[in-house]
C-alpha cells in the first residue's frame, strides 16, 4: 500500500479528476454492457418461450 | 477428414450453443478475479511515475482497452471473412457479436486517452496520426453496426457489413505503426514484441493482468451476445424449441 491516508488516495497526487473520471466512465460502460446484455438475454428467452408454448398448444388443438 | 468434421461440429449453432454456455462462467470468473487484482495493484500498490505522478495510473485501463479494441477489430474482420468466403453462419454471427464490445473499448480508449493527454501533453485532443486513425476505427465500428442493423435479412446484412469490416481492416496496422511512420505527439512503442520493455516490472505486470482480464471480459460478453443472436436466428428450429421448453419448465438458465 503506497497511500498513508484515505484522502491522499482520493486526491491521486493532484490528478483526482483525470484518474477518477477515466476509471468511472470505464466502469459505467463495462457494467452497462453486461446489464443491457443480460436483460436482452432474459427478454429473448421469455419471448421465445411464450412463442413456442403458444405454437405447441395451437398445434395440439388442431 | 476427421479435422474437417471437428470444425463442422463446432460451426453448427446447435452444438456451439451449449458448448459456449459452459465457457462463459469460466471467462466471467477469470475476468472478475483478474480485474480485482489489477485494480488493487494499479491503484494501491504500484508506485507513482517519476515524471507523470499519479496521472499515469490511467495506463492500466487505457492500454488494455486500446489493445483490445484493435484486436477485436482484427478478429471481427477475420470472422467476417470466414463467413463471406465459406458461407459459415456462425462466423457471421461471431463477427456481429464482437462489434459492440469493440466499439465500447474504442470509446473507453479515446476517453481515457483524452484524460491522460491533458495533464501529460497539455491537450485533451490533437489531430495527429495516432489519434486520428484511432478515431477512424470508432467510425468503422459504428458504420459496421449501423449497416448490419439497416438490412433486415440477416444473411445479406452479414455479407454487406463483412465487406466494410474487411476493407476497414487496413486501418488497424496503420494505427499500430502510426507512431513509427509519422511524427506524432503520442509516444512510440513502450511494450512491443522483440524489444525489452521500457517500464517498471510491477507496472508492466499490473498492466498485463488487466489485459488478460479485458480478454476474458471480451470473450464472456461476446459469447453471451452471440448466444442471443443464435436464439433469435434459429428460433424456428426444433432444438431451440426443445431447449426453451426445457428451460421454462425446469426454470434452468
């Protein structure tokens, strides 16, 4: 550990704005990609599942 | 003969879907562990740079993001070419699944580069060779994604966008060698194959850990995305029907 205090860590040797905006935006993009992707996957599985069940019950009725 | 059957086996979406599903948890695990280690090393353990102070810590995300964005472009163009030449549907889907992640890493590369450029060079942006050719890659990614989604028929969309990806591939070596060919503000190679590295070993190791973490992340998200594309494109096939019926009844996945 190279920092002696929490506030020294936050200050980043005077470059806090540059360092934290870099890391922050990177985290937002990467976490955002994962969240949107898992949402998309869930929607597809639900939608296709419904579609397939409806198709099967229609075929059974015929 | 056996070899060609091996490739045929994995190029079928039906066998690729469960196989890739087993790979994803491993990629996620490796990415999460290595990112935690890399961030801990990069922000808490490695010493400040003697000239740039603590602003250099941006390197731990800038370099991995930029490398990945260029590697993803080459892999994407490679899959696009395989899809175009041998008419392999799975290769076309792989190319499409890589593009959004590549574009995201390009945006991260530009953003972190600007925030590192300001304290180091005194400017967020300059129109020099390295930065301009890299910006062109973002436009290529965006053009590729836009062209793909503009054509309704997925086979035709893949073929048209594959050409764009392949022709645009010429830009990647230009980005890479730009610091050698032209006088630019961007520094020349610090780490390159066949030459001794010019940075401190702890810093280099931390950066490499982040590079591997970004690799694993890319594998994980592109596999998840290609599985979504497979389900959508194969929704009328019997194996998808069986899979989803099993999953909705047993609540698996």
